[in-house]
């Protein structure tokens, strides 16, 4: 079982599937860290067929407290921790996820990280 997300402007071309246990882990982490930002690293697979792209999020890593910075409006994973995870993971690195407190869109820091 999993969760399937569709982008409204690309609902016929891009599908994101999140394994249920992965989604539950993300939800548990955001509930546990309800006063500060938190997040982690996502891994999975990307496939393309018949002009459709499917992104499967199969595993996440949530860094321990000593391997990240969690603040009210900031979250950052320690590069040494990230490198260790990247070296050990068999699935494709899909990116990082994090939550914002009371803000629904990407922050200026998010935009900088994307660039």
C-alpha cells in the first residue's frame, strides 16, 4: 500500500508514489518535532514509460539530533551524515524533504538550495 500524488498541471505525466511505511515515518517525525522544522533524505526509483514519469519514494533517512540542525524556521542535514548515507544506500537519492511551521510554500532558503 502507498500514497499516490499527482501534480495538477501534470496529472497525466508525473506520478509520485510514497510507500505507506515511509509516509507514516514522515508523519511521525513531523508530529514528534511539532515546534521546530525537521526532515530527512529520500531514496527510491524513477521510471518512465509511455510519456509518464513515476517517482517511487521507497526509503527515508531521518538524521539523529547530532547530525542535523533543527530550529523553528531552519533545518539542515550535516554533510558528513549525508555523505555516509549516500555511500551506503542502494536506491537513487531523490532529494531532501522537510516541514515548515505554518508556512505552506518553499522558503527563500529552499529556492537557494534548489539553485
